[in-house]
């Protein structure tokens, strides 16, 4: 699968932004689409994930209540970001890979973690800059 991320930009603290991730090519029902971000000088970190069916989502603690991940009936995935903070400034990447349903249950139970190495397909990244 090929992924194309878009929607980044420069906003002020407290503003909202919606990122999009368009998938093309062959997809599978066990796919999970995830958003990661990487700030300058920091490691890439997990933000949010959603199953291909859209029926299950999972968020990192630092975005719970502010960000929402969703999918539509096509191959698009969205990350709605509200109440943005300067510390949300980063390049945001969408990623996809097949995840075993049992592993997904461990993830949403916080028994297992989502890591960048778990995903084989990546979009090119979109820059989000939040000014104070």
C-alpha cells in the first residue's frame, strides 16, 4: 500500500487542524492505520491508530481528548487535532501494516505498545507547526 499524508501547516496554540492520509494500492482487512510524529531532535512517537474497519481506535496519552482518528468509506484516514499546543509541533507521518487481531487487543489493553518498527508502509510526512 502507498500512503500520502497531507494537511499540515502553521497554526496558533489552541487552533485545530485536520490531517489526511490517502491510501492506494492493495489493502487488507487486518490493516491498522497509525499516525506517528517526530519533532526535531526526538524519536518518532506514536500518536493514534485505527483499524481498517474503523471500529477500533487507540491513542497515546498525550493526545487523548484532543485528537481524533477516523476513516471514511474510501481509503482515507484522518487525524483531527484540536486544542493544539506548541509541543505538538512535529512532522506527522501516517503508516499502515497488518496487525493480528489478538495483538490489537493487547495494544488497546495497554499490554503491548505500538512502535514505528511495526509498520512497513509510510507516507512522506506533513509538517505541523504550532506557534505560542
